[in-house]
């Protein structure tokens, strides 16, 4: 069979990234131009500044991605940009560029949902992984438990009713003075602390999440007692939030009977969360196994650390599966900031 090369373009937030992927699984290049140092001084991403920097970077990043992959534009089979969810101005830069490329080289334009891209990061890391499986999707804008029924078929089983998990990490980091982006900084500081502080958990009957309560509790604790040990606070926050994730993924396993779980999104780079999921795959306690109808054959997949956060490699992989499914988009494809799976 002929090899298929997809050109992924990602610009939904603060990373301008372009990648060439072969047959959906093999990264030939994955150039990531991050704007983190630019937004750091504002304590978060400033949408207008993000859009302007994407414009400045997109041609250069694309050229580099093609060079590193040692491939010409004519060899690309499909141009596969993220078209949502994300910041509308930022998305429009990558999408418009992709449309122009697709028109110029006369190759199909195949839009990709950013969340689908995060899931696909697992296909690059694990060549043997195939749907169906459960995905614990945790990023700066989304927190969802997804039943991945096929490469392009998804059912959302549970989602956050307020903040995304990454947002909660970022806000906690900002309040305790760690700066942006908060997740990796909380992760680092938590390693030096002990999870001794009791924090609230929100439970729902179904598999939904709520992180605003725990976030507010951390903020209030810190404001009322500025001398509080920040490392302990971060460790307690991380532990409590991880327990919530594990509770809900167990419910999802019970409901679906699925025993394969993949993590996705920026927060899946968190070391404590990764370890907790790995432990879930090795539950030894029979009582807990029975109660949760869990056997020891749970398989846990987690993307390489560099593929957890935004990158075009994962977008080109998801784009390949959309392309193979026959998805084609017209040049009037618009950016959809709140695009759902
Ligand atoms: O997936 P991502 O790069 O962007 C979105 O699609 O939203 O996720 C970014 C989020 C940020 O909130 C960042 O703080 C968080 O992922 N993050 C982490 C870690 N690394 C990145 N959160 C916790 N621990 C980490 N190690």
C-alpha cells in the first residue's frame, strides 16, 4: 500500500507547531515553536498576542518541518489543521495557512478536532494501540472521560462542569506565586511536600467532574494563611485531584467493561497522576478489584512526555485517520472555538 503523509498544523493556543507524519504513526518531524516565554510575564495566554505570534511563526515552522522530514510539499497527501477547540484568532492563523497550502498544492484539507489529536498522541507512542479504549483527557481547556470506540468515533462519558483540570493547576500555581504555566511548576514543588492538607472533593452520580471547589479551597487556604507550606499545599492538591480522576475512571471501567485506558492532554505529563494510573493497572488488593469489577489485566497507556502538551504530530496522526475515513473539508471550513468531539 502507498505510504500516506499528513501535514499537521496546530495553533489553537500558545504553540505554533507543524509536523509530518507517515501512515498516522511515524513522526518524520514535529516542530514546536512555543510562546510560553512571551506570555509568562502576563501570567497566562493573551489571545491577541498569541494570534500575532502565530502569524509571525507559521511559515518558518512549516518550512522547518518539511526540511526536517526531508519531504517536499508535493509529496504531502493531506493538509490537516486543528480547527477547534481553542482561541479563535489563534486557530484562524493555522487554519487559514492550511487552506492556502491545500489550495496551492491541490491536496485535500482535512480538519482535526484538537481533542482527537490529544488522543492520537497515544498512537504515536504505542504502535500496537488500537481502539476501543477509554481515554482520560486532561488539558488546559478540557477534562473528559472518552470512550474511544474507533479512530473517528467517540462517546463522552463524563466531563467537567466548570474548570478544566489544567486551568485548576494554573490558577493554584498563580495564587501561590509559581507563575505560568502552572502545571509543571505545581508538579515540581509537590515532590518536595507531603499531602497532609485535607481538601474538598466533588462527587457526582455520573462521571462528571468539578474542580472549582478544590481550586477555591486552595486559594482561600493560601489567602487566610500566607505562611502555609506551599509544597504541602501543592502535594495535597495533586493527591486529591488524582483521587477524583481515579474514582471516575473506575466508574467508566465498570459502565463500559473496558480495561484499556489511555491518558491524554497536557496534564497527563503530571508525574503523580501518571504513577497513580500505573498503580491502577497493578491493583493487587482483591477486595478492591471485586468492588470495582477490576481484574489485573488493566492496561494503561500514556503518551511520551513531549507529546502530552500541544504539538502538531498528534494532529497529523488524527488527521491521517480522518483522511482514511474519507473526511474532506471545503475551503470555507471555519475555526470553531468550542468544537465538541
Ligand atoms: O494539552 P495542553 O498543552 O493544552 C491544551 O490543549 O489545553 O495542556 C496545557 C495544560 C496547562 O494547564 C498546563 O499547566 C498543564 O497542561 N500541564 C501540567 C503539566 N504539564 C502541563 N499540569 C500538571 N502537571 C504537569 N506536569
